[in-house]
C-alpha cells in the first residue's frame, strides 16, 4: 500500500505528467464503464437464463438463487474489467505511461537504457501479454463465478480472494514497463512477482480498491503506474539481480542493464 501512496504523491507533485496520464485512462473508462452498466442492467435477465432449473422452485428459493447468480455474474464482470481495463489503458497510453515510468526512475537515481527493440515488436509483445494474462484471468473468473454460488462463503470469502488475485495480476501489469526496460519478458516477470507475492498483492489490492471508487480508475492510474515503477525498482529488480547472479538457477542469461 505504501508504494501506491508514494506513486500518487509523486504524480501529485508533477501536474503535467498527471494530466497526460488521465487521457488514456478516461478513454478506457468510457469503454469498460459502459460495459459494466450494461451488465448490471441485464444481470437479472442473465441470471434467469443460466438458472432454468430453478423455474419449478418456490418463489422465495427461486428469487434467492437468481439474486446470488446475478451477484456472481456482476462480480465476475467486475473482476475481469479491472484487469482488462489496466491492460487496455496501458496499451492506449503506452507513450504517456512509459514517460511517467522513466521520469520516476530518473527521480530515484537513473533509468535503465531503453530496450533495443523496435516499437512494433514492443506493441506486439504488449498485445500478446495482455491476451495471455487475460486468458489466465478468465480462468480464475470461471472458478470465482462457480464459487460465488456457495452460500455465505461465495458472498464473503470469495470476493476477498478475488480482490487479492485481481491485485496480483494488476500489479503484474503496472510493473511491466519498468521490468521490460530491464530485459524481462512476461514469464520472467511473474517469477519475480511470485517471489515477492505479499508486497505485490498488497500493492495491487490497494489499487483495486481505488479503481472501484467512481472515477477512481481514471484519477489513480498515473499514480498506480508510478507506484508500480517504484515497486519494480526497489523490490523486484533486486530480486532479478539475485536470480540472475552466476550460479543461481531460475533466470539465467539476464545481465542488467542490457535487455534481451
């Protein structure tokens, strides 16, 4: 949570960087906000459609089942929207957020050199990573959707676990810019994220909470990128150095600061 606070404080002191970072987040918010509103309006009809087996139940039991189903549907949509919102926002605003990440690193002592990779290749990798992470998120979403039907647990414990899982994936996306500049691809980044999973989940879950506040996703996005950069620089990059040291198994062939 401290990294998120430091990231928000960093952009607050630099209004120009902050305002530029709002533009892609606002565009993505319109897209995903419209989708969530549509899902919320139609959640009842969708719940009725997926629970035909309850048609012969008593009115009270049928209504209770369909309320639970509607909550599970909307919760699954919200889980996926946070992850895809961040991925789409970072893709739309890649130049904006790349600039924020570089300036954050420079303010902390210096940024790694820009990877010697063509822009088109970087874009393709970004899209591919977003798709892979999105498919992983869909897999978790299916599990959470099914568990959402479990009485009590599905409406209490499952949302908390879902928020932590969402936070992990969200942190993975927000730290990607800084770690990619250090030559780390998606699989290697997730090795580091798992090794520091407590701080990663704490940072990501705190960001998820802000994203669910109305317009919070727009106003918090620049600060979240800055916080993710600080997290990558101070906690994940040192882990990368340790893992890529001679004789250390796990991530060979990644000498900093030369990107692969």
